[in-house]
C-alpha cells in the first residue's frame, strides 16, 4: 500500500515503483478512500479527501542501472511515451534500438529489450533473436528494461503524468 497526498497525483490511476531488491517494476492502482480504512485503523471521522491510497496489482521482472551507471533515485513523472523506435548511443560503441518506451527523466527510459540499429518493428514483434543484443545483461546504463509483453501492457495502461518512484 502506498498513500500519497492528492496534490502529487496528476491524472493517472496508477503509480510505478522500482523494487531494486527483487528486480521488479511494480504497478500500484488507486483505491477508493474506503479501501484505505481496511488497511489502517483511522478515526471514523478522519477525512481522507486529501489522500489517495494505492494497492499493488502487477509486478514485472526488470533490469536497471548497475553500480557504474545507476538508475536515478527519486520521484518522477512519466514525461512522454511512444510505441515507436528509439535509437540510443548509451549501450556501447554501436548505437542500439528499442521499440516502445516511456521517458522518466532526461535520457532515462522504461523500454523494451535492445536490438541492433538495423532491426525494425517486425524484428521486435517476432522477437527476432538474431537482431537482439544484451539479452543476458544483468544491468543497464540507467534505464529500466522490461520484456516485450510487459512493455506492451504498460504502454496500453500507463499515461503521461504517472508517478514513478525509483
């Protein structure tokens, strides 16, 4: 359960939270105010109008930044999202590509697995192994990487403005 001041919440009914210990990207959904009272003993006349409670509904396995290239820590909001491809030069000497992403802070993303620059959307949809790279990585250069199916769920359900707790 997460409780936040309602002034922090934009329009989304979800919150994303990185669980660094278990390597999970957790999705919390907003509860009705009455639900908060089930989790906490509150005075019956205590008004919850200024607060919103969130309950864990999904966990996605992920990898994130390592010790030399950590993921940022803090509370962010989704700044942008796209189903399109993105070319990044942060992986190594050769640029890489991923398909579908959320921008969470400057050049830090939640995104799919990595592909060669020559890959196209068909390779992503077919999960073409010959154009994938970094499949055995244990950490990223700061981004949060999730599976194709998990990314598609996120893209279909998570909106710009959603809070991300890293």
